[in-house]
C-alpha cells in the first residue's frame, strides 16, 4: 500500500477541566489520500473540531492531560514536532485550515489585500509586487468578482459567502496539499453553502487538493465526500465510502444522525429533530459502548464490551454489536420515522 497523505492512528486526547479529566478523543483513526475529500461527521460535541485541530497542533497545550497516537503526514509523524517546526514546515504550506465563522478569523480592521498578502510574503518571501499579483490571482480562483477593488475592502464590506471565499483564498496562499475545513458553511445560507462546496470541488480538481470536510450534516457529507468517518464521543463508529455509509447507515447512531437533519422540504421553523438523550459525560466515560444509553438496539453485551471498528462488507466498517442490516433501512424515511428506528433482535 502506498503512503497516504495523512494517516491518523490511535489518536487520544484528554483535557484537564475544573471538574476532572474530559476524555474527548478516544482512539481515532483516519486515512486521507491525495486529492481525496474525507468527511468527518457527528453531532455537536462528538470531537470533530478537536480531531481537526490535533492534526495542526492548535490546541490549548496546557490543558492537555493525556495524548497518544500518531499523525503522519506523507509518512512524517507530526506529533513529535515543535511549535516552531509546525509553524515553519506544516501550517499553511502543507496543511491549511478554514473555520466556520470567517468574521472572527479575519482581522476586522485590516484590508483584505493586506491579510492575503501577509502569509504570501512571510512564507514564500515574495516581494510586494509579486505577492500582490498572487493575491489577485487567488481572489480570482475563489470566485471573487472585481479582485482589484476587493483588495482594498475591509471584511465588513463583504457578504458572509465572500468572506468565506477570502478565508479559503488565505488558506490556499501557500499552496497546501491538505485543506481542513471545519464546518465551513454552517454559518451560511443554503445557496451560498452550495456555492462554497462547489468551489471545494473545483479546487480539488484543479489542484489535486485533499480536503478534510467537517460537518454535523450527514447528507451534505454524503453528497460531497469520497469517504466518511462518523464520530461519536471521540470515537469513529462508522466509516466507509460516503455513498455506501449514507445509503445503508448500519450504525444506529448514523441512522439517527440522518433523521436529525433538517430538510429543505420542511416548513420554516420546524424544530430540529435531535437524537433523544444526551451525549455521554466525557468525564465519566461508560465501559462498553458509549452510545448504549441512547441506542434503540442496545443489547446486554453493549454494557460491558466496547465494540471495535471492524469491516462489515464492501468498504464499510462499523463499531456496533447490533448493527442494522441493509434491508431494514428505508432510505426514504425522514423526520419522525427516526423515533421508531427498527429494532432487530432482543433488546437487553
Ligand atoms: N480544551 C478543552 N478542554 C475541555 N474540554 C474540551 C476542550 N476542547 C473541547 N472540549 C470538549 O470536547 C468535546 C468535543 O469538542 P469538539 O471537538 O469541539 O466537538 P465538535 O466539533 O464535534 O462539536 C466537547 O464536549 C467539548 O466541550
Ligand atoms: Mg466543531
């Protein structure tokens, strides 16, 4: 097997908090190939952002109580690198990140041109004139009209979608090979969201860019990604080809996650259908399966034995003692149906 662009194995990340140690990431594996779009999906608090930030080493170092695992980029383990090495060799040049809210990531009192040229000049040492030409070209690539005048704009003069395009241009400034996009479209309306996701598709084709796309929206991930990893309580509980995972949804959590998704055909102000129960207390992680208290298919074994991610068929893997079989799932089932997730076997 060839060396993947990024390979995360056995990642664990526990944080000190005022109330004890929060076991936030508990053995995450990820593998992303060059030019591939990998989706990381899960409900809020499942550990998606901490996983994403671990890759770039941008976590509150002082709060880390325990960490384990490897993060290999082109075969090189990033976990051993110093802050200085990460800054010089990795961040921006190899791996860049785009966040959910571009308004907080952009400097409100600095013109777009300056914010865009800063990384180009710092990392690539280009003289001013060439940096400016590159900034203009980047704005064109991310679909900003009239780039010349946009260089002189301040962030508040732009729409939310345009600000996110600027953030993507900044992320691309040093020609990275992997882009980590953490809920990049969550703050945007549906039409603009689709445009930004189209832009990712285009960049990936033009630059052979790999993308780790983080979202709580399984449908979006299924549409836009090659592979998907479904996270719950800091673990990957289902993984496979995005289309396959979405179609079959073998893990009961994945099944419920799709039911929780807002749909275009829903009338406005429909209450978001969230999964019943609460995410597990990360301070006192239960033995066995972390999803068992909320699972409609729970068995006795789920209380004592932690299910490990294992291959089911084709390219999918799941961590579940009582997965749904493909025939049980009605892919057309929408909101409301999720409360009566079909139960097979005898619940404990
Ligand atoms: N520095 C930290 N200290 C303590 N707990 C944290 C820290 N960072 C994140 N967490 C907790 O870890 C869990 C996962 O967080 P996060 O990765 O942001 O979730 P997601 O992005 O999937 O919504 C949350 O319960 C969050 O409160
Ligand atoms: Mg997050």
